[in-house]
C-alpha cells in the first residue's frame, strides 16, 4: 500500500480550497477598500472555484472511474 502525501488526500485538497477562499476574501476586502472592481471580481471567482472543487471532483471526475 503506497503512502499518499497530505495534499493528495481529500482532507488536503479541502485544506487547499479553504486557503484559496481565505485569499479570495482578502482580495475582495482589498478591492472594496480601493474601489477596484477587478479585485472584487477575481476574489469572487476564486471563491466559486474553490467551493465547486469538491462537488466537481466527486460527482464528475470520480463518477467515471
């Protein structure tokens, strides 16, 4: 049985998604502070991607295996 690294497990992938959401939150706050719509939009897109990562992996990628 081969040993997986932490970031190859489900918990590690969700941890990466959590950090991406935190970075996106900071981007949104910085964008609101500087009235920069591009930063707010990029933060929103990062949050959507991070939140949809787990359902996409479970229902799309692993379903075909």
